[in-house]
C-alpha cells in the first residue's frame, strides 16, 4: 500500500504524540506506587496502617480508571479520538498538580480518583487512532512503539523520586503533561472515523452496547487476557516493601522505586520482542501465548531467586517485565476485535478494566496474607489469573489480517 509523504508525516506525528502521551500517562500512573510510603508518612499515617491506607488509595485510583475508561471510550466514538487525547491530558495533569498540595488522606483519595479518570483515556485513544491510520501489515508495530518507548515514563518516574520530594514529583508530572497540549493540536482524526461521522451508524451508545451479550462477552474475554500484567505491576511491584520483608530482607530491603524501574525496563523490552514476534508469526494470539508461558516460568522461579539478594530481586523483576510485556499486543487485539463505531469505547475501557482488576486482586491477596504470607498469597493469585488469561487468549479469534473498515451492528 502506497502512502503519500504528507500522510507519512501525519502518521509519524500521531505516533510521536501517542508515545509522549503514554510516557506522561505512565509517569503519573506509577507515581503513587513510588511515593506511597513517603507521602503517607508525611500525612501522619501510622506505619502499621501504611499498607491498608495505601491499598485504599490505590483502589480509589483504579476505580477512577474504570469510570474514566468507559467515559473516554464513549466520548472517543461519539466526538472523536482527539477529544479524548486532549481532554484526558488536561484532567490528569491538573489533578496531579493538585496532588502536590494535599494535606489529608481524604483529599488525597479524591484527587487520586480524579487523576485515575483522566489517566484512563490516553492509551486507548492513542492506539485506536494509530491503528486506524497504519496499513494492516504494520499496524501492530504502531502500538508496539507506543508501549515500548512510552514505558520509559515509569522508569523516569522511578528515577525522579530518588532526587526530588514526592510533592515536587507530582508537580513535575502535571507540568510535563500540560506542556504536551501544543503538540497534540497538530494531530488529525483518522480517515476511518471521518468516514464514520458521515454515516448514520450508531456509535458510542452505551445502553445499546450493553444489550448485546455477544459484545459484552467479547469485552470480558479480552480483558481477562491482560490481567496478569497488572498482577505483576499492581501487586508484585507495588508491594515490594511487604514482599521484601516476607522474603527475609531486613537490613537492606529492596526499594519499590528500583523494583518498578527494573520491571518497566523489562516491560519495554517485552513490548518490543513480543511485537516483533507477532509480526514474524503473523499472529497476535500466538505471540501472547508465548509471553504467558514465559511469565508462568518466571513466576515459578520468583520465590527461589528473589530471596537470594537485592540484586537478584531486581533481576527477577526485569525478567517479569520481559515476559509480561504484551500490553501493547493486548490493547492492539482489543482495537482489532471491534468495528469503528465502538473501537474507541472498547480500546479505552478494556485496559482500564484490567487496571481496575487490581482492586479485586489486592483485596484477595490481603485476605490470604494472614493464612499464607505475602509471597505465597501474591503468587497464588498470580497463577490463577495466568491460567484464566491463557484460556481467554485461546478463545479469541485471530485478528492480524483483519480489515478494520467495518461497523458493529447494535
């Protein structure tokens, strides 16, 4: 398929904007996990309550992601993908700026919810518009680049919090986000959405969508594929202090900033090799199944290797990231499973349903800890969601060669 020079420039700009947007999205999304302990300490939360209060705030943020995923997705199909790219960045940037000035846990919780709503729109809108712009044979590379480079936002956040206070880190995240607005103004809608606007096809109608069991089932199955990734991030990564203590680290425990930094470096590597494997195999499903198999092996090795030393602990987190780096492929699968009139709804809501599943996983792990300890509880939940994700992936149709110029009948 030939593409004009001007079209090429447009695609490159869109990918650059999506990459930078996801960079800032992850910077702000991961920031709370990195500053959880220090920020709660400064807010006079007792050390014994740090885990429970931190879990509450994380779950409030994830609830915001769930709400935002539906809101931004519907808006993307009704008003356009660009409205989401612009609106979401403004909301989460302002919310994170406000986080820098909180003086109580209750206000902190409200702002984490608002930030979660804003953070929900970025990735889905970016992947949707890039997927609709690129030719079929290489469209998977677009999401691979977005995720592979964008994950460096989380790495940057881990580095930043070692040099500045948690309040200054929130300020920086908000300022960087707002600075991207000017660049986003140069992006245009995809041709598929422009074509859709000229038709009378129903788009972004939540109630009509909810009355279609076949569509809802597809959303649930796709969401199950991605849950292991947030088990790694939201449980194994976020609760590094508690996991380190359970593994026997007392005098020199692993740090959550370093654990998440190595984890996200691995996720970046994973995004690239899994995206490349998908191109080589001409298959989304087989690439994800290979990744899930490797993730299972790394989880089996986790309790043995992680306790050897702090360096080994960080190494196993890098390995977890390399195996669980199919996030881009997962979002790509979501985009390719639905027609243009509901593509943004699904591609934006599904990643946030996965992020929101952290609520259930953290509560389950917390309930199991008194009986099995932190490590066994976390890994038990991990293997359950891994098996479920594998079965869900096997049940999905292959979409690598699918033509995306079609609409869902609702």
